[in-house]
């Protein structure tokens, strides 16, 4: 895949999201559904790599770029991940005073809720590909419950889930 096109697609996904994984629906739509540059399995693997690696959740864009375009794609994914951080420095000066407005806060909350819904909608096809046995679905729900219901560190929860998966598999 053309690295410039890949950069622009991944940049669009990161610019229209609020956190690392909230760009997942746009990435899946652009690179799995519209332009089959990667598969659901590769996208799932990229997310898993990012979750077990230290760093931001948006790090999954680097392996997505690698799967779609090799080393140049990985560079495009990294640049797409880093560009919004540099842009925010410029925009922060302009918008800092305006975020105290109650209408702006309500708009931010609404966009955050919509983003959560999009992430949930994109998880379903990826889960279908990853969860091939009933025990895997039960384990995924249990780990999700622990992450939502406790204040355990994410790394320990993922490690415990991985160990259970190894023992049950």
C-alpha cells in the first residue's frame, strides 16, 4: 500500500478520535472493509501487540502500518500516531480558554460517548475472529469484568488473562 495514502488514512483515524483505541472503527473500516490491506486477524494482532507493549494505546497503528505496507507502512503509522500530539500544542493555546464553556463540555462528553459506542461496534467483528472457543469468550468477559469492576493495573489484568488462556488452552 502507498505509504502516503496509509499515513493519510491513519491520520484521519487519529484526528477523529480521542484516545488510542477509539480510532479502531475508522482504521478497521478503511483498511479491512473498504481497502482490504489487512485482515481482522492482523488488526487484532496489532491491538494485542500495543496492549502488551509499554506506551500509548495508539501504538497499535505502527503494527497496522507494518501489516499494510512493510517498514514504510510502520513509519507511516508512527507518524500518523505522533502528528496529533504536535498539532495539539498549537491548538491548545487557542482553545484552552474556550473549554470552560458548559456547551463545550457537553459537546466533549457527547463525542466521547459516541466514540465509546463506535469502539464497542468495532470490537464485535474482531472478537468473532479472536474468540474461537466458548472458554475464550468466558475468559474475555471475566477479564473485562475485572478491568471494569476493580482498580487493578491493566498490565496485571492482561497478564492474568494470558496465564489463564495458556492454562486453559
